C-alpha cells in the first residue's frame, strides 16, 4: 500500500497577506493613475509595479479603477468603534481625538491626489462614492448600538448619513484646495484635521 501524497505547490495565502497584496496593488494603481492617467494605465502595468501578473490583479479587483478601493476604505471599522465609544455629552469631533495623529482616520496625500483626479474620472468617482455608500450601514449600526436603539430605527440611519456626508465633504474640500509638493506637510495635515473637525461639528448639531 502506498502512502498518500501530501498537497504540493505553494501554501495558501493568509488573509493578512491577501490584504497586503490588495494594498500594494492599490498603491501602484494610484501612482500610475496620477503619473500617466487612468486611460493609459493597464492591468499589466499595475501588476508589474508590484511583481504580480495581470491575472492576479483581476483576481482581486474587477476593474482597474476598483484597484484603489483599499486606500479608500481604511478606517471604516475604526471609526465605527469610536462611535460606539462616543460618550454622551461629548462633542462628536472629540470622539476621534485619539485618531487624529494616525493614518487611520486621515487619508494621505495620495488619496488627495486621487480625489482630485476623480473629479474628471467617472470610474474613480464611482468607486469613491461606493465606499461611502457601503460605510454608511456600518456607521448606522454603531450609532444604534450607542443609543440603545434597534437596528431598524430610522434615526441612526439619518445620523449615519449626516456623519458619512460630513466626512466625505471634508476630505474632498481639503483635497480640492491643496495640491503640489506641500500636500504631505504638517501644515496640510493640520488643515485636514481642522476641516474634518469642523465638518463633524456641523453634522453633530443634528445627531443626538
């Protein structure tokens, strides 16, 4: 009787490694989109930039525009956690104090450049709006949990919509006003923090 052969070939990728590959692809796609434009960028070029095949790129993403999605969804779960821990009586913007010095809540210069490009690239704009559309129910559940309300209550849904719109408007407002070599400077980051805090304060006037 012969012994059964073990599985050969490469071991399966862990979820952490898959996430890392997605992020690498996203970074390469953004760089290429910014330097040569979306239309001139191919899946083959994106794959070559990170050392994978075009087939691998398409295994992770359905379109080249969707390759940037991991850069746009970073922080959604962290924001939801902060909302659940938001203490009654505290301003909404203060609920994120522990995140202002990290890259979790505040997008980097590459995202700002991507948003400026998305103003004239419908495919990128669609991905940006889709990420916010998918984040909204996550925020709604967090706000419902905080308020002790059932998940199907309309109030958390409205609060989440206001919060979501405030975050999107703030990041876009900052991105559209800043460009050039100073986008990653301390001054630019301080402006982004101030813009996001102001937007959250405005939204919070309608969030109990």
